């Protein structure tokens, strides 16, 4: 029996993680987010009703499922409070089921300001971040000067830490960026107010997760972003500031590596990317426009149009390796329904996987072509109903990557899936 299952993205994010986590919560007792922050946008569609989650785990729409935000997540209290308030206004009970790690770093107003100032300064070379303060918050964590959720709960400790860290960042804001420094009293008062709202939800998340395992309960671990945005394994420097690969599920929640029973890698049947950086299979033609239109490819967090291209099997194979993927879930297969010919990249023209910006720029993708099925797969739930051409495409993904496809997603709604093998066992 599988007790803890990691669900993560194998591309540049937006693979459909939220939808699949929500689907799998039917067999889970708890869901934990373990990295990233509100740069994530996870879309859930249930009976045509759409909910976009940013920080709150995608288990919140399933009654009785406990939701945890682990130590590896960077938390912006205002964004969190807004998300809780909005969900509660639509009738979802959040505060009795949401638990927040006291060890999680806080995204403070100066992180957001620094993120935006740096992007402006970079001009054409900007990373295209979500502007949510993610990078600067993770930097403060690693620099050992960060404010953690637990610090918010102790007014004197917070005052002391904030005075020092704000002095440091204000120096950079004023002198390096020539921008307006932040006011200590304002930042401090706001943080205390936010602490008051969230204090009842702050717990020892690691301890609670181990209790679930001891009680023989099932955990889902929800990744954010995707493997090619990983700070070590992605298209550096055009990446996010956390490890998005499977190891983070352990370090970002306090579970051990041996507690992970299964890793589900989510991949679109094609590829998208928001923001700047290498994207070998990107399309600038009618096919790209068709993918964007049929896939409704706009970012769930920033609303920016997503860049679109063919499936990149070289990158997917690498993602299968670095995550130790047990099974794959191919999403948005239905988006390919109209294409006469479908392509997938099977070589970068070089044996070595790119390890630097320079090498990524040298990539010359080579493609394998597949006959399109040109009929609707939208909403299919039975593998036997899949057109033979679609089945051949999925079989090729398995053969190339060496990972079995356990789920095929055929539409955005919770019920639009072909479940070949249930990762929850
Ligand atoms: P996440 O960040 O990985 O959770 O993915 P996003 O929610 O940012 O983006 C995925 C988008 O694709 C959302 O709009 C989903 O509603 C949608 N989606 C997910 N699975 C499918 C699918 O199988 N078919 C179609 N047509 N849309 C899907
Ligand atoms: P989900 O969880 C897609 C991208 C940004 C930018 C880079 C760095 O919905 O898949 P950051 O704000 O993290 O410093 O930005 O990472 N990015 C995402 N792209 N989906 C996401 O999350 C993303 N989170 C960050 O666009 O290129
Ligand atoms: Mg998303």
C-alpha cells in the first residue's frame, strides 16, 4: 500500500498539478505543500466551478482532508489571508483544516519590493519572475537572517529581528536601487496584525505528518513549479529559487526520503513556459498559436500568456531521472485533438544534457512526428476508447522515458481522467 505520494511538475510548471492532486485527494487523509510560495497557481475545476489556489494545498475542496503548508514553503501572510478569506466567503471551511509550519520563512514587503526592483534593473535580461518576492525570501533563509512564521508569534523577538534585517535591506533599496526605503513601524504593525490572524493555524507540521504515517494514513505531497525551474537542475538562471524536484518533498516537510512511496510526474502532452529563458521546442507558428488557444494558455498567477511548443522528451527523461518518477500523468491530451501531425523532441543534437546557459543556447532539437487522431478525446475515462494514434503517442512517451503512464488527463474537470493505475494504491 502506498502511504505517501509526491505529485510534481516535470516541465516549467503549470502541468496540471493542482487538478491531479485534487483528484487523488479522494484517497488521501492529508495534503502538504513543501516548496515554492504564491508564485504557484493551481487550478481546480469541479462541476464547472473554477478555483485557483496559490498557497493553500489542493486538498482544501475535499471535506475532511487536512492541509499542511510545510517548512519549505515561503509564505506571504497577506496573500495567505486573502486566499483563506476568499475561500471561506465561498463556503469552504479552511481555518479548521489548514496547518502552517512555524519553521516556514515569511515573505516580507521588502522581498516583494526587491524582486520587482531587480527585475526592472535587469531590463531585457529580466527573468520574468512572478514579482512575488520568492527569490529574496529564499535568499534570506539561506543567509540565516530570515523571519520565520514562528517569529511572527513573538512580538519582541520579531521587533529585534525585523529592525536588523530591515536596516540591511533598506540600505540596498535606498543606495543600490535609489528607491524609497520601507518604514519599520508600518512593516512591524502589519506583521503583528497578520500574526494575529494566522496564529491559531501554526503548528509543528513535521510532527503532525509523522503522526499521520504512524496512524497508517495517506499523505499527498504537492509540488509547485516544475523540474526545469529547479534552482539546481533547471535552466539556470531562468529558474525559481527553490528545489522543485522530489528531494524537496522530504526536506520541505520534514519527512525522510524513505517515507516517499511513489513519485507522480505530471507532464503536459506538449510544453509551455511563462517568463524568460531557454525553451528548445518553442513554436512561433500556427501550431504554437493553436496550442495556446486550445489549451487556454495564460498564467494562473500573473495572467501572462504562456509560451507554447511541442513535448520535449529529452527534458522529460531527465525529469524522470532527477525525480525518481514512479509513474507519469500526461495532461491536456485533448488539446492535441485537432492536429494532423504531432511532434515530440527526441534529441538535442548532442549527447550531453545542457548544464549551462551557454549549452542551453546551443540546443538543436530533433523531432519524431506522429500521426494525429483528429477526433475528440475530451472527457474520455476509458483507455480502450482512446484513438490508436493517441495510444501510440502515449506508448512512445513511456518507451522513451522509461516511466509508465499511470494517468491520462482528458479535460480540466476533476472527473475527466483515464486512471490506468491509481498512485494511491
Ligand atoms: P498547475 O500549476 O500545475 O496546477 O497547473 P495550472 O492550473 O497553472 O494550469 C493548468 C491549466 O490546464 C488549468 O487551466 C487547468 O484547468 C487546465 N487543465 C488541466 N488538465 C487539463 C486537461 O487534461 N485538459 C485541458 N483541456 N485542460 C486541463
Ligand atoms: P505552478 O506551481 C509556471 C516561473 C516564473 C519565472 C520563474 C521565476 O503554477 O506551476 P519566481 O517568481 O518563482 O522567482 O519566478 O519561474 N514560475 C512559474 N511558471 N508555473 C509556476 O508555478 C511558476 N512559479 C514560478 O514565471 O519564469
Ligand atoms: Mg500553475
